[in-house]
C-alpha cells in the first residue's frame, strides 16, 4: 500500500517535469519567432559589355592623290646655285584625277607636270626644274601648291628647302670702279676654298667683255688671285654689269661679282620730259653738268641734234656748268610727240648727251 503511494508520487513528479520541459520549449520557440530574420547577402547584377559595332572600311570613291613625300631638303648648297628635284604621286582612287600645273609665289622656283590627267592607279611626277637659292647665307624655303579634283585633298602643299652655306669665299663682294681717265684701276679678286678642297678656274667672263683676266685652267689650289684688266671704252658703254667666274670646286661651280662704274660726269637731270606741250610755245629747262671726282674741266662745245633745243646761257660754277635751255615744240602735232638730243662735248674728254622727249 505504501509502495503504491510512492509510485504514484514518482509518476506525478515525472509528469510535472515533462510538462515543464514542454512549456520551456514553447517559450523558446515564441522568442525566436519574434526576432527579425537574418539579412541575406546582396544580389549583384552583371551587366553584359556592349559589343562594338563593326567599323566600315573607307571607300575609294572618286579620285584620290597620294604623294610619296611632300618636302624635299637639298641640305647645304652654295649661294646663288640652282637645283632640281621630283615629287612622286599616285591616284589611289577609282576615278580620273585631274590636276592643275603647280603654282609658286616666287619666280626662283619653277615646277611642272608631264600631264594633267591620271587614271585610277596611275602614277605621276611633279618636276621641280628650278630652285634658285639666294646669295645670302641661311635657310631658304619655298612652297609649291598642287590643285586637283580630289575632294578630300583639293590642295596639296609641297616644300623645297636648303641651307645656303658659303663653300668658296671671294673678295671683294662688289667692284666699284672709277672712270678717271683712259686707265681704270680694278682691284684684285681673291678666291678661297672654305672646306679645304682644291679647285681650278674654268672661265672668266664679264658683261660686254669690259673686264678681262689671265688665268691657268689647269692650276688647282685652295686659293687663287685674279688681276683683272679694264677695257675703258667698253666700260663707258656698260656702267653696270657682273663678273662670272666658273670653278671646278665640287660644291661651288661659280662665283658672280657685280660691278658699278662711277662715271666722271653727272648730268642733272639725266633726261628731259615735257608733258602737255603746246605747238611752238617755248619751255625753259636747266641742265647741270658736274664732275663726280671734284676735278676741274672745260666744256668745248654744245649742240642740238634737231634744233628744237636752244642754248640760252652757259655758266661755269665751281667744278660744274649750268645750262639754261629753251625748248620749242614743233608746229606739227600729227605724231603727238617730239624728241631731240642736247650734246655737251668736254674738252679732251667724253661727249655727254641729254635726251629730250615731249608729248602734246
């Protein structure tokens, strides 16, 4: 009996324990149900890269000009020298290429085309037949322009250039001669190689042969001295000119030296021009004759070629003469102009003349 009661007590405790466990389990589930859900990792969206569109190949519709080069450099050249070169091109289009002849802003450069029409795939050449560099040292650059019916490149600029460098030095750079009498002194001309290369003189020429010189064309040296001689009569007729000396130097084939002659006498004015002339109505003019070297001289005679000019007075002033002239236009105006010459003969010297022209 006592054992049954004890068993009943154990069963009651076991029932209470089980009931408590069930209650605790329900409370824990309710607490977990009240908590917020754990955050999910963010979703990353992948954007696909754009596929590039195919680039269309350039078309060749119409004529198209293409040059192998657009500039040519001659490098170092001698002063006053002339050079040639070529610019090659091709029509890479699919139609006929039409060109105009090259143009340049300077007469020192001349270029030309063999023809002005080129079929597709045909090649051509712009020939620079003349590129003349100046005598002064430095860089010389000259553009050329080619115009065509190529719509993408209707105008092409070509350039030729060079550096002017002295290879043979010469003195004097210019001759100033004085006509003081029958004999005219001309200074020596010295030629010197600046790069150490020996050369010979091939020729010596001057305007109208007014100046001559002896030289040995077989003599090669790095320096030459020329002693010119002057032909006074020829020099009096050519008061300005140049001396052209040809050389065998590989980098300098010539030297050009200009000359000026200061005559003994100076006329003021050197000529007379009358505008709006009236028939038989005299016009007065004054002419002076001066000596350029300040020397005294005498006038031997004066005259008029056609008698239109009349000498009213002749006056000596210092180292010169003053002439007062009366010019009477002829009555015949059918030719609308007239002309005469006033001559002045210097004693033991030259015969000077003053040209006179008139217009009605």
